[in-house]
């Protein structure tokens, strides 16, 4: 059964696009795009590729040979993914050099291998293979993981696991014929993928059509869209209308939240990939987490009456299956709420004008708080969420160097995005306000009250209509200028 192609992904020169235009056209609208012109000065584009466009595998075998990496066997299915192997980069390169190329199998009948999810930045932070384009720097996920663990589990927090769960910045390497099965990205995050060399074929399906990929019970999805798909098992599949993209060398594709996609390497390829989320797609993360929670709860419902801590077990299973649980997510959004408020206090303190709140940076922080507030209200409406969350002590965070680093780094990101000359942060005035409000945030309701209190105080000295308030309570993401 063939797939129906309904259009191509738009290609845009990234050097001719402002951040505001990118946010309005692609982040807020959740639409894919391919960006050109953003990789010319990357170290990876010079050292990882020969002048004729082939990957410089010798460079990897001499500089990163001992790194342990996960490699997918493209010819062997393991549940909804491909079978994974662990080997050194040197072993992987030697296999690549010995194999031919083809569809899943090389010329000797052996499976084509595809190096995936290599945490290169964490393993080689000094190498600086590339600079993340400004369009993708508002990255709450990796900023957070540079400072905190997403989930603290004393049974699994072993030193040798640090690289395996510490960030979502990856290098992928695969010969012609390697591929990735149909999937939507982790956490329903955004992703961007930059071809350092080679050519990829992408097939993408918009979220509104993704139900067509599942069986009648919405439990299992199609593995390979080019297989002979059973109409009995997947009755809606033939109705799906796909977007196609051929991604060339030095092009970056942006894949929005919830878009299922399948990717084939048409040539020997090396790519750099990030997953991330921020205010624009935070609701996707929560919606998926809630769905995963309900599935985890349903799966063990039959032992509820004999389990001493059934809810605790559900949350442990949720963290194991999804990478975080309700408590982890709540602490995450609480810390980002405080960081955004702290940066707003800094901006107000630096300005001598009553119109300080008109700036693009202030409106961006307000958008962030509006998004978090909306999610907190959703969490509040879920009865099972109440009483199961941890405590975030705001005053303790303001005295924590790790949190202050996260907050300052967030401010620096927006200084670059909105082209400000300097950035810092201040906490003295905010500490006094928190003492009046109360320092503990223990529930989604507490978080909403803290955001409302902080914004009210920030807006108190403004005589004209306050855009901070209007963005917080009324704005949609595309309204931020």
C-alpha cells in the first residue's frame, strides 16, 4: 500500500528570518519548516565532513573512538522500535566501513547499523561542534537538565547513568539505507535536526491525522509506513495524507509537537538533533503525561485494593515509562515560574520608565508565565493531582546557586533572542515580596496564586494599560511581538 503525499515542507533562508517571525509562523502555529544558511560556521561542518560531502569517519575513530554509544539494528524490530546494541564509536565506524549500503541490509546480508542518541555535547563539552541557532535556544528542557535531574530516584541515580539521562542533545550517524521507524518525539517535544552531511527523506503527518496510525483500540501504531499495512488492523491508515521533505546537507528541519514522522537516510549521513520544549508547547507535555498516567493507572488497577501506596506506585511507573511523573513536572514548572518572575523583577528594576512592560522581552516572560499558569489550572482540575506533589520552597531557591544559574542563563537566552546588550538578575526585592506572600508552593493552586501575586506587584506602579497583565491573562502565543 502506497502512502499519499499531500505536500512538501516549506524551506526558508534562516538568515532572513527574525525570531519573532519564526515564533509566530512555526512555534505558535505548530508547523514544520526547513531552514537554510545557519550552519556555515559550525566546527562540525568543517571537521566531520570531507570536501566532497562524505562523512569523515576517520576523524571520529581517532578523536572519539572510546565513546560508548547506542546503535540501532535497522533490520530487526524490537516492539515499537529497532533492536539496540551498545558498542564503541570505533567499533561502529569499523562496521560502517566494512558494510555496503542498501535497504536495511548491507551487501553481505548484515543489518545496516544506525548510531542514535549519542549525548555528544555532555560527553565533549569543550569541543563545541556547533552553535544552537537562536530560533531553538528558548529550550527549557535542556537548560533544566544542565542544572537538575528531571527525576531523582535513589535506586537509579548511579554515576555511570549520568550521560544516559542528562540531556536531549544528540548526534546521529548512519550509512545509506539506515532509517528511523514511525514515531512522535519524546515528551511530545519540538525537535530540530541538522544535516552535517548527507541527505534524508522525511514523511510527516499532522497531529489531527495521527489517530489514523493506530489500531481500533488506539493501543498500537504502524511501525513502517512502507510495509504492507493491514486494513483490518489499521482501518484508517490509507486515509492519511503525508507531507514529504528531502533534507539536504547543511539544512535544519524543525519538527513540531505531536507530528508523527518516519526518516530514511538516502545517503551516508551525520546529523545533530535536539528535543526541547518551552511556553509554546508546554501543554503538549502535560497532556501526554496525563495520558500516560491514566494508562499506567489502568494497567495496575487490579492490585489497587491490596497495594499500600497505589498512587505512589502509579507515579513510580509513570516516571519509569515517561521520564518524569507529576511531582517532577510540577517542580519543573514551579522553578521556571520563579525564574521568569525573577527576571521580570530585574527588568523592572533596570528601567526608569513606566512603560518598561512594553518590551518584547517582558512580553516573552509574560507569555511564559501565562503558559505555566494555564497548565497549573489544568493540573488543578485533575482531582488525582491534588495532594500528590512535592514542595517548592521559593526562598530556598533564591538562595540556591544552581537555581540562580538557571535563572541567569534563561535571561541571557532572551537577551540574545531579543538583542539586548547585557543581562543579570536581582533577587533582593523579590525576596521581600515572597516573604509577604509565603514561600512554599505545594500545589497547582499555590502556583497560580504565586504567579498572580507576583504579576500584580510588578504591575502595581504602571498608570497606563499594562501589557504584562494583558499578556498573562488574555494572550495567545502568536500575540507576542
